[in-house]
C-alpha cells in the first residue's frame, strides 16, 4: 500500500482528501491503458478523464469562474502519475494548454474550456522554438499586424499534443518592445490555414510531440489572448500555476518506485535471508522515503501558497519542481538498482518510470534554469 499519510497534513482540506480517495478508486479501475498507439491512447485518456469529470480542475468554469485550485491539480497529477505516466500527461496538457485562456481569455475564447473540461477537445501550449527553449524572451516567431488580422510566421518545437490537439496557445513576437515585452499570445485552432505539423518527435518515454510550422497563418485580431506585448507575462503566469504540478507528477513516479522497491525487498531473498534485512537495502529505502517526503513538502507548500491568494509563487514553484524532479530521478535510480536485471527489463514498471522521469527535469524550465530563477528571486529580495 502506498503511503497516503501526507493527506493529513494541514495543507489540505477535507475536499482534497475526498478527491484523492475517489480518484484512487477510478485509477485502480481504469489505468493503465494500452500505450501501443500513443496518439490513440492520449485521445482515449482525455475522453475518459473528461467523461468522468476529472478534467474539471484543469480550467476555470466559464459559467462560474473561480481560481484554479493548485492543490487539486497537484493531487491529481501525483495520483495519475503513480498509476500511468501517459494519463498524467493527458491531464496535465489539458491544464497547461488552457491556462492562458483560463487566466486571460475573453468570454468567446473561454468557450473552448467547456470542451476541454469535458474531454471533447485537446489543448496544447506552444512556447518553445528550435533556437529558444528556456530562453523564452528571445523567441523568433513573429505575428505581424495586417489590418484586423495577425499573420504568424515561424516554428515551434517540442510541443506536447502536437499533431492531435484541436487548438494551440501560441506565443509570437509582435514587436511592441525588445525582448520579453514584445511577445503576445494567440489562440490558434488546429485547422488554421498555414499551420502544419512539420515533424513528429520520438522520445524515450513515448508522448505525442511535434514541431509545428506557421507559414503565413492568418488569424483575426480577436485571437489574441490578453493585450499586445503581454505574452511573456501570460506565459510566466501560466507556468507559475502549473510548474509545481510537474513536481507533483515526479512525486507520483517516486512514490510508485518506492512502493515497488518495498515489495521487492520484502518478497525476495538474498544469501538465505529476506533482502529487506540487508542494511544497505534499508539505507536505500530510508533515503528514498526521505526524498519523497521532502519533495512532497515543497510541492504542496507551493500549491497551498498559490491557493491562499499569492499573486506569484515563482520561487516556491521553482523550488518544488527542481527538488521533486531531481530527487525522483534518484529515487527511481535506486529502485532500478534494487530490482537488478528486472529494473532494466523493458515493460517492467520500474524501467518505465526510469524513462518517464527524465523529461520532467527538462520541460517547463530545465533544472539549471530553476536554479537561476531561485537565485534571482533571492537576490531581488535581498
């Protein structure tokens, strides 16, 4: 049994504990799904999650807008990740892809949220470019004003849900000022003329990813999210909300690795005695449990701080993502070691966790970038 004592921490309310209990039962009955066809699996997961109401926390309800509950987002990602990494991905991208619309969208743009919350439309967040990943302020893609329209030109890459999304939130340079102050955000339907999937990208833990090309893709001016030049601030606000949830997904992977390792240690014999009696094994398990609990404290501190009304949680979210993803990598590596040959056998849960965790230390701000973010926050406060 996985340790759920953290749910008694003062970060949570009874509704969060009830949500976790209901979702645990749903996951046990529905996950994992067959990953043979990744695109089909993601479409199925979005549809199932939406049908059963689990996508509602990913976006505001246009009929009754309330702030996104980051603790619910984190609990959901942690639980889904523990059962099926692709289910976590499907849930997370619905939130990240709609974040800008939830926070800054017009009523007309927010009509998409009814469909994403119901699982009948798939969202995507298009920020990274071939020559500017973490360095968002230096993106090269342009959106040129042409009367009542904008014309988008350029490329985006490493776009999650690329190729299966129904719409993309795209960031492009509109030129109001140099650097970060000259970027705007746009809602771009997938069937927009001039938008094409230039390449499908294959990675070690299969997910739907693509490089997108915009060849004079023409959009009405009403497609802009927020005001001209606000795109960088919008993107950072979205990441401020969802960055802590990346740490929560890593936490889910780490909890599963610890759970599998405890079962391995209890059920296997070495040198005529249970593996769990070896002090080196006990040392590994103790360190794994320590890393899991410490990561959980940082993740849920960031989520609680945001839910309590903090305008920004840049430092807290960066610390949560950095620590949880790095520590999860170490926890899973120890799990592989404790499983021996089985730990690297394709199809084993520990082997899949080893492949799943690595990308989390890169996307939504690589680990080294998080250190820069934290240091700049400390120095600015000093």
